[in-house]
C-alpha cells in the first residue's frame, strides 16, 4: 500500500513540476492568466466555436478579444464613445430589420 501511495505522490510532484514549467514558459512569452465565469449560453457558443475551429479556449478568447478594435473601427467607435452606443451593441438586425439573437451573431 505504501508503494502505491509513494508512486501517486511522485506522480503528483511530476505533474506540479510540469504545470509550473508550462506556466513559467507562458509568462516568459508575456501571457497572463485570466479567469471568468460565463453563462450557459456563452459556454454553448464557446463549445460550438471550439468544435468548428479546433481552437483551444485560450486561442478563441485571445482571437475574440483582439477582434474588438476591428469591430469598433467598422462602427467608427473608440474609447469612451463605446459606452454611448452600448445599448446598440446589444442588438443586431438582419437585412430586413429583424433582431438577430446574440447566439446567432457571426462576425
């Protein structure tokens, strides 16, 4: 029994070391860790997008965040002006003027 416990302890130490090495490598590349709580709807969309693109959560979040300036630029909105049109950003309409649900937005 002690041998099994010792092997598990060794495995945990190895896992922790690998994880620490990976985190340090990411930090050296200038990356930061973030945490977020998201809704079930957002999780469903994230899962669909991961399956569609083959990207990881990190890759998707980074790509989407980096696309924000381009989206603002297409609206001609930057900085504080973004707050003024926040309500408009929550509504997307199709060619016929019908409201498109957020989960169907495709940028």
